[in-house]
C-alpha cells in the first residue's frame, strides 16, 4: 500500500510531538496535523514543571527520569530552555512533616533531603519562616517554557527528522489508512495516533465516552517578572500537594494528614486546589491550581478559586511583587486509575490520552515505551498494533 506518511499524528501538543519524535527517531516518515495555527491546548498552559517527585518510586519515577533526559537532549540539540530547579515541599504542620519524613525513608533510590526550618529559609530566602517546620528538598525537578515548546519542537523535528507539519488542519475522520481534514483534504498513513488532548468529540466520541476518561479544568495565575531579577530558586509546594500526587501514598501517615487537611481546608478540597509556584524564564512566578471535572467545568474562571490559591501561597512564601499580571485556565484529559490511556478504535489507529497533570513530565517516556513494545523492524503496515 502506498502511503504519504508511515505515521500520522493528530494533535500538536506535547503528547503528539513526543509520539512523532519517537517515530521519527525510528526512521519513520511522520506528519503532524494540528487544528490550530499554533497549539493552544494544555501544553502551552501549564507550569512547565518536569516533576519526577510526583511519580511513585519505581517504573513511573524512572519513566519520568527518562523523559527528563529527553528534555536535556532537546536543550542540547534544539535550544529548548530547560533549567534545573529542584522542588521544595514545605511542612507547616506536624502531620505534613511526618509524611515527608516517611517519604524520605521509603524512597531509598531517590536523593530526597529533609531540611529543617532554618536551613530551608537560608537556602530559599523567599520562604516564610513563621510556622515553618522544614521542607523536603529534591534536586531533580526542572522547568521548561511551555509557550515556546511546541514551536521549538516543531522546528527541530522538521529540520532534524523531516517531520511534516500541517497547522490549521482539523482531522475529522481517521479511518486508517485515510485521514480526512475538515476541508476535505486527505492523506494516506500507515498508522495514526490520535493525541487530541481534552477534545473527546471530534474523533471517536463513542470510544471516549466509554473509556472512563474525564476532562479536568485548572485555573492558573502568573505575576509579572520579579523585580531586580529576584529568584525563587526552586519549585515550591505546600502540604495540600501531599494529598494530590500518588508518590506520597507510600506514607503510612498520609490518611491522617488527608483527614486533617479536609477539615482545615474544606473549600480547597471542594475545588481540588493544591498550590504550586514555579518561576519561568521571564522571571514570572507561575501559580496554580484547581481541579474541576466534567459537568463542573464552565468557560468562566472563578475569582474565589484564585483568591484561595493566593491566600495559601501567601502562607508559604513572600514574593517581592505578588501582583498578578495574567490569569488563564486549561483543560486536560485524565483517567481515574490509568496513568495513560491507549484505545484502538480502528486497526492501525491508537488514541493516546489521559496523561493528566503529568504530560510535560512523562510524555517522552510514554512514547518511548509504546514504540519499544510495539515496534517491529521494517514494519509499516498496521497489523502489528
Ligand atoms: C494548567 C495546567 C498545568 C499543568 N502543569 C503541568 C506541569 O507543570 N507539568 C506537567 O508535567 N504537566 C502539567 N500539566 C499537564 C500537561 O499540560 C498535559 O498533560 C499535556 O499538555 C497534555 O498534552 P496533550 O498533547 O495530550 O494535549 P494538548 O496540549 O491539549 O494538545 C492536544 C492538541 O490536539 C489538537 N487537536 C485536538 N483535536 C484535533 C483534531 N481533530 N485535529 C487536529 N488537531 C487536534 C489541539 O488543538 C491541541 O493542540 C498541566 C496542565 C494544565 C492544564
């Protein structure tokens, strides 16, 4: 069968780009179809945190480290801005401290370090000393610039690997081998990956509806660049984050902490808020976030949610300029139990979805794993899927 491209990728967010890159590394001829002129989805709306510490020790953590190495490769070869920041989980309550100590004890393969309050403030002077018990420091987390990443990867993949890009192209049918755009234009591909993020309705709506995948909306804020080049120096989070990431489920005291947090911060749990702060390449502090699902999602952002996020952040750090310069929200796809969801609605057509809040952290690793387990030498037909 003659094809225009061995691999067609629908969606130019980080997941689509990761699958395109991995296919191209394996010598495939690849095309990426993106609905917008420039990707506008979750990939350009996130913190830019590459966040291995949120992954449970073991295969997930190691997948995050493999993804991180791909970011470092992009920094060296494509000029992508990737900076090591580390992370700091602050404890202001005895149960938060207890969970963090348990986490250090149960994560022997990782270089986590407990800092007492004095040492925390000495290393990171923006952290508030009052009420502080200490913090868990990890050196591994990085930051990238989400608004720049899709364009930089696109340029790199086109120049290095000859990947073809079709911006402004909405694919409305994916009956492999034929991909059809809304304009009626069509291409023949050997296999297709549908990496359409939180769009569950344009392609294969019945399969998405049956999958258990959910849509999740997050509210975000950013300050202006901090004056005088003031540096936060690390990604900062507080105790609410311990209830959010699976990595802390190894800690025996997590249940007690969650019970306490829910009684202390009921409104934060109502809106799924935990608070993170990351400084980007412009010196802005990017702050988030909330988590509202499916029917609770509206186009309108809530000032109450923003206020709750900023109040909590104000207990963790003192910013030289805490004024908010930008607000936005983003939506990602998430599955209640799966870290990534693969569906095969047609032979040769794979939906890759549900990476949730970890796409920047894990997409390259998922792509590597998928191709490693499905690739066969010289295979360009679709039967191997
Ligand atoms: C506010 C927020 C903060 C986050 N923070 C982090 C973080 O710090 N670290 C981290 O690891 N993860 C973070 N995430 C998660 C991460 O952003 C996502 O997991 C990731 O961006 C998902 O990538 P994606 O490619 O699946 O989706 P998207 O980036 O949404 O891309 C999907 C693309 O597909 C295109 N598309 C859809 N349908 C079609 C079609 N039919 N034809 C053509 N094109 C189509 C869309 O236009 C879109 O560009 C965050 C997410 C949000 C929303």
